C-alpha cells in the first residue's frame, strides 16, 4: 500500500466510479482499512467549477475526476487491483 496508489473500485458504483485513490499515509499500512477518494467518470460529473479542488486524470483510457467530498474508509481486502499511481 502506498499513498496515491489507484485501485479498481469493486463496489456497486463501479460503473460511475471505476477507480479510487488511497490518500491514507503509508504509516498506517498495517491497519486493515484504507482511506480512499473516489475517481468519478468525468462524463458523470460534468464540468467542474473548481478545477483545483476536483482535478481530472486519465487512467487506463478513462477520464476521471477526483471527488474529495466523498472520502471514505474501506476494508483493504475490498480494493480491486492496483492500476497506477497519482504520486507522479
């Protein structure tokens, strides 16, 4: 687990939220949960008036928007495969 790793969303909303990004510090890697922020399909969100608050990324060919107001803690075992990192 590394901060800013991007994982597939395995939850019920994976059609509109294909990925999540871990924002939890690696200091807490032994904890069994991960604090994540959804990466929502840009087509679902539409235009964002706050580009600095809701930056856009392209991951695996899908344009997504960071949605920090939906931050959540999930069990680590519920994260899908790691597909990249936003650390760069």
